[in-house]
C-alpha cells in the first residue's frame, strides 16, 4: 500500500476505534480496581501491589496509545506523508508495555497452576517459559519498530510479530488447559464443593478462550492484512482484557464482612486460596460470635449441609 492509496477507515479509523474501545476497557479496569480496594482492605500486600501495578501499567499504556492516535489523527491530520515516516515512538513503546501487563497476569496464573498442581514443575515451567519468551520476542519487535524507516514497512516485521502473538496464544491455551485439568482433580463428590470447582473451571475456560481468541484474531489480521491498522486496534484492547480478567478473578472471591478471604476457611479452594484442601466446616467470624443469633445446634446443622 502506498501513501497515496491508503484508506482512512482501515488505517487511522481502525486505530481510533481501537483507542475508543481500549478507553472503555480502562474505565472498567479502574472500576474493578476501586471495588477491589474497597472490598478487600485486608488482602495481602502482595496482591495489593500487583493490582496497583497492573492498573498503573494499563494507565501508562493507554496514555501512549492516546499520544500515538492524537499524533496521527489530529496533529498530522490530512498529511498522508506521515505514513512513510518512522512510527511515532509512543506507538512502538506501547507494544512492549502491553506485553508486560500480560506477563504479570500470566505469571500470576502460572503461580496458581503451580499450587493447584501440587508443584508440577514441567507444566508450570512450560507456562513460565512461554510467558517469558513472549516478552523477549516483544522486546525485539519493539526494538525493530524503533529503527523502522517507515510506518508502511510494519508488515516487514511479520515473522517476529507472528512469533510473539503465537506465543501469547499458546500461553493462554496452556494456562486454561492446565487450570481446568488440575481443578478437575479437586472435585470431592459433594454437590456444593463440585459446583464451585466447576465455576472455577468455567472461569478459566472463559478467560483463556477470550484472550486467546483476541490474540488469534490479531495474529490473523496482521498476517493477512498488514497494510491496514485493524490488527493494531485489536492489539490496543488485548492487554486491557488480560488486566480485567485478573481483577475479575480477585473481585469474584467470596466476601465476608467486606474482607478479603485469603485467610478465611471455605468449603472449596479459590484461585487465591490455592494449595488448601477442601474443608467441610463453616468459619465463624470472631466479631460475629457474640452477636450471632445462630445456636450451636443450628451452626452444626449448617456445617453438615456444607
């Protein structure tokens, strides 16, 4: 595609749509982050720091996307020659920043696989290797993008870009398959326990399918339509989906009096209570014990139902 024959809709238009959708995703992420800190004030510092880091990374990522889109559709509006110039720096740096968010989220999922699998080294190691490999390839892609002579030449980096996106798809599939397999082994035969396990499996499948589908579509668009920016718009959204899936997993945990449940007992293991065996008992909040209208006999009967 030459600068004279380019389509506004398929280039700058597609990038603008991607920016708009990613802005919406950042809004959802911000809401989830607020809900997390409001609902789980006693969560471990590790998770609080990770949530803050993911939100900060995505905020910076969106700022870079905004700068790039503004540069192309406002500052240089109507200037077709901008396409034959090197890519704006923010557009290139955003690639690696998005992968960094995905890496943080995937390593967190790898930790869950590690614990659910009772420290299975081959499976967890494969996931970590794929995740780190994707980050490394993305850094190479970013470097090549920074020294690119023309934005129209972005299709020339198809091999390295395909490898990076392919590793992302492979990692998502490996994580989803591993979590489903090891979670399936936690079924106890009790309906309520198994129901929660099934919900966790469904959540793993949904998250893995969504992120891998977006990565796959981006990969296909980049390979078959490298002359337009539709794949770029899809990529703008990808890291926000990873971040939102991570926050959704945290926020859907069981809540007791507005507290995180990392140290509470439960009838089934949750994503963050990994490595704990299922317990057929009920946890009574000490602050509720003196005011609870439930008699010891009722409490015993309730525990038996679980």
